[in-house]
C-alpha cells in the first residue's frame, strides 16, 4: 500500500491529461507512472483491467483501483480512502 495516489498513464492519453489537471486544481498530490516506460506498471494495469491497458488507472492509498473515473468520483474515493 502507498500513502499517495498513483496514476498510471501513457503519453498519448487525453483522459489522463484531463484527470491530472483536475487533480492539480483540487490540490491532490499524486505520483504518475507511464506504463509505456515501466513494464511492471503495465503489468499492474493489465491485471487490474482484465488484460486491457486502460488508462488512466488509479491506485488509491487504501489499495482500491479505479479505471478512468470521472473527477467527482475520484475525489470522493480519495476522501474516503
């Protein structure tokens, strides 16, 4: 388990860019991991999403995983974690 939110992304993902900006506006710190540059991160995303490399995939501090959530859902999950 980690003490920070981790966002798994790619360089080409527009949804990732939008969600990162929303988190930054909300003042939520997060670690970003590009699955194109980190094979272990890609394996995590594939395992979390039924074999699909779907991003953004987010690992919350409590161990919960969300895939491409709307910002309000993510903010609520972060507060609950």
